[in-house]
C-alpha cells in the first residue's frame, strides 16, 4: 500500500466552498430550465422510473426545493453541493496518485473553473449527479488498484447502484474500466476478488426497482436511446474529438494531456495505467455508438488529477507558477460568463452565449409563456373555462404551466411528451383546448384558431420564441382514444 500525502483541506475546501457559493449566488439568474420544470412535476408523480430516466434526480430536486424553497435557487442547491463535492473528489484523486498539497490545490482549482463543472453545477440535471458518481467511482477504484482493501468494491457497488437510479451512463464507465484493465492485463486479477462480485450484486439490487419498472413498461428508455442515436449519431461522431478540447476549457488542455501522458509513461503511476487507458477506450465506444460527446467529460475531468501531479513537479520557479495560475484564471474568466447567468437576459441575444450554451437560453421566457397562455384562457367565455384543457407539445411548456399557472388561475397542463403522458389524461372529450408547442393546428383537434404568439420580451431565439398558442373547440376523438397518438418519446 503506497503512502499518501495528507489531505490539503486548508487549500482544497475553500476552493470547493467558493464553487458552491458561486453556484448558489447565481442560481436564480434567468429562470428554470425546461428539464427542471419537468423534474418538478415528475417528483409530484413518484415512481421507480420514468420513460426517459430513473427517479433519482426528480427526487433530489424535490428534497432541495422542500428545504430551500420553491425557486430556481431552491431547486439547484443540491446541484451546487454536488459541484463542490466534485472539486473535493478530483483533489482527493490527485492525492491518491501521489500529489502533495500544491498538486491537490491545482486539481481543485482546475476543476472549479472547468466549463463542464460550472455548467452542470448550475442546473438540476441528471448529468450533475452522473459526474459526481463517476468521480467518486474513479477515486475508489484508484484506491483499490494501488493495493487498497478489496472490500472497497462494496463501496463501488453502492455508488454504482445509486448512480444507475439516476442515469444508465455509468454502465459506460464500467465498460471503459473493464477495457482499461483488460488492455493493462489486470482484468483477470481484479475479477478474482469475491468482493467485486458482492459489490456488483449490491449495485444490481439497488438498481433493480428501476429495471423492473422499465421492463413492465416496455423499456421506453431503450426506445428513446435508439431514436437519439438515429437522429444525432452522425453529428455526435463528427464533434466527439473536437469537443474534448472544449469541455473542460482550452487553457487547461495541457494539464489534461500531461495527466494522460503520465498515466501511460510514468512508472510512478503504473498502478493506475488502466485509468489512463479507460479514457481513450471510452472515446472509441462513444464513436462506435454515435453517443453524445459530453458522455466522456467525467473521465476527462479525472485526468486533471494526474495532470495536477505533473504540474506540481514542474512548479520550480515563480514564472512557472505564474503560468499555471494564468491558465486557471483565464479558463475561469472565459467559462464563468458562458456557464452562469452573469449577462442580463435583455442582452443575451447579442452575445455568443446563445450559440455556445444552449442550456442558458432555455432558462429564459417561461413566465412570459405562461402569461400568454393566461391571457388566452381569460379570453374564453366564462362558461368554457371550467372545462378548458391546456395541451402542450413538450414537457417544458407543461411544467411551466404547472409551476406558474396557479397564480393566474390556470388549470393543470397535459402533454404527451415522455413521462408527462403518464401524469394524466383529460376527461372524456373535454374542451375547448388551448394548444401550444406545435408549428400549426394539430389534426387531432377541431376548429382551431391562432390566439397568441409567444414572446419572451428579450429577443432571444430559443425553442419557444415565436411559438403559436391555438384555441381549438374540441378534440376530434375522446382523449383516452387519442392519447396513444398524442404520446411521443424524444429528448
């Protein structure tokens, strides 16, 4: 068992706290993301799974909102905590590989200003907790590979089981680690440990409720994944490698490259070579599958740990320390305004942020959308409002109605998008129907007229801007008969 330097808590924890504080301070900027509005509603329909995800993220959002209040900030505190923990975990991984206090600080600082961590720490997202799970798993596996207690495979099993209740991408991490160990000729030795199999059984047991839900509901996540591959595989393959240079931040690419090189070439890091092999192995898997480029980001982020060790050995002069500090500051200077809502929403359309960070522009305009729907609803004859139905094309619109609509006296929204299709069906042939989220009047509704156009008021060309709100007299068929055709799975 290799000795480790003490944990540099006095250097690392303030960086993690600054990350958490930064995320919380700016958490109320702009507004909810469409996925967050969906998660809020999903949490109010508890289940062991949903059509597009397991149940953990909606549950964590509900806990966060219950404790910290019904606002974007209240919903996102749990994500800010996760981002802070990721900073600590990458620093601990650097320590595991042999870094001292300076190396741990470099790892923490690079993680805190990395674009990917800043973006996913700002929103309640399955990716946020996926990142946390991958870094925690990498840390524990690194400990085991260096001769640590094999019973730590139980901890890996628990982390993986919980992670699979959030997203199924951790299976890609397992595959990448298996490939890394196999190519490093260590796989058979690892597989001989009975603790690994007990850990795998623990992971399967924790994941089982969601697996059973998926099985009894026709495996909708597999259907959705297949549709995404068909629609986006070409673009994903084309952008996979270029985006690896941008996910963390270009000024930190030398640190990442140094970390990967050291895992392959440095004899002092020989016990962890499998971790180095795992990252390019994952890129090959993603290329074959046509999967989204950011799926590799958690393993890429972990390369900051060996990179920080290399940097620590290199910091022999004031000029070198200044160079590293400049790279970290420069990365943060670029990443923070791209990732967090520093620019006023009224100016956002005139900046490159709208093109670079699609998540940011999808947090603008939801209250305005609901006000447009409310004005249409108020324009209905009083005799029709009691039976009126609001039907939306996507779960963000439905979630916005359900979040902001009660203040205007709006009824709940219905949608056929993903799991929203399971959250309720309007009764009988109830109408009139206020329809939004479609390019034109739907053939499923009769006697439609355009009643409003959605305007976010800040000239921002996001998905909802310029959308039409229709009023239709009635559905052409009873809702229950029409519902299968109105239900759809897509991202």
